[in-house]
C-alpha cells in the first residue's frame, strides 16, 4: 500500500453509510442585497451525514447512531442565530458546526437552496453544494533548541484548536540532517483528526511555529519547533508549497520508526537514496528512542 493510502487503514469499522435530511427549512439572514439583510429568509437544506453504522446495526440503539432528528434541530438553531453575506460561507460554517456537535459523523455533504420567492424570475433556484469531513493526518514534530521535550508538548497543546490528537509515537533523538553543526533533535509523530483541509492545516502548523518563536532565517538551521505534514488522508500533492506525502517520508529512518509506533508500516526507499540511519552508522552513532513517554502517548490517545 502506498503512503498516500495507508493512513486510511487506521480507521476502525467498515460499514460507512449515509443518512439524509431533505428539504429542511433554515431561517437565517444570508445575502448581500439590501432586502436580504433586513431579516431572515428561508433556505432549504439537504444534508447527507456519513458515519460508521456497524455499531448501531448491531445494537439497534439510537445512542450508537447519529440522531438525525437532533441533527436537524441543531442545524435549524444554528441558522437562526447567525448572519452571513455569502451562501458559501454559511454552508461551510454549518458543516463544521454539525461535525463538531455530532462526533460520530465522519462527513457532511450539504446542499443549500435559496428561496426563489425573493428573486425576480419566478422559479429560479440558487444552489450551493459543499462537503466537509473528518480527515486523519500525521504530523512530524521536532525541536533542537531550548527545552525540546517541553516544546513538543507545547506544540501539541497549541494545535488542539485545529485538530484532535489521537495517538503519539515515542520520542526519538536524532542527529541533524544536512547541517551537522547544531544540536541533536528530539522528534515525535502525531496522529490527528481534523476538519481542516490540507492547506488550512499547513497554515495552522506554520502559525503554531511562529507563535512558538520559530524564525526561518536559514534553511536546515536550528529551530525551536518544526512541524511537518507527513500524510493526509485521501490527499496527494506535489506542489512546492505543500508536498504530501512528505518527500522525505521514506528516506528518514526516524519517521519510519515513529509511524511504526502509530501502527503504519512504511517501506523505506532503496539503498541509493541518502538515509539518515546510514549517515549515523557512518559516524559511529546509534539511532534510538527515548524512554519514559508512555504517559504522553496515552494522554493523546484519550483526548
């Protein structure tokens, strides 16, 4: 299995289906025209919720399912207390709101129909379709300045508004790559679940780095914190700004070891590719994990 697909293997269950709420009236203030800003209008929502139905099929209990009646009420309540100019913005906000409030939901596919009665032309309809899903991703964290262990823990805390940490690898001490005249790194990888897109997650990681004092003054230089997006479920990109899977994923031994801690088996690249482990062996160094991190891993798993 390729690294781009392997992260999906960490999901449990296998009976993902959809429940749909059709033609749901949503009263809200949404529009840019003057008459649309005076008071609420009626939009009609068509909501498809994807979730793993295996447990509720076995138990026949509503507590094991997504309660579509409660979901409809939640959508109506959210619409009633919000104001937006753009239909697209309202659709995105509603998808996020439902995913936050219904943790069993894996995805929300939403279609919004704007009430044609407010427009000239009789039966003209305006539709907006948008999807949001919970995605798994793996972040690689590293630090080689100051209190490295504390920096890694702080980075996880700062990332919580953008994602839900699920599991952490053990800590690994590694020699610096490419520039060896700097302290050794402390690294770990983190499995997360997020509602963000890959680009949004990248922006969140870079914002976290800046908040923790990271200054990109020299390439491959020392840093208080480094956060790399290694894998993102269902996403592949070779863009310069965002390459996923990370180009170095299969050539850096510490990442392969850390992903193994998370339950993923990554096949290393062939012998012709420069490999950090080989470099360490050549210098007479030993690649190793750091003890005493099981409590942190447990904490991530239970969040």
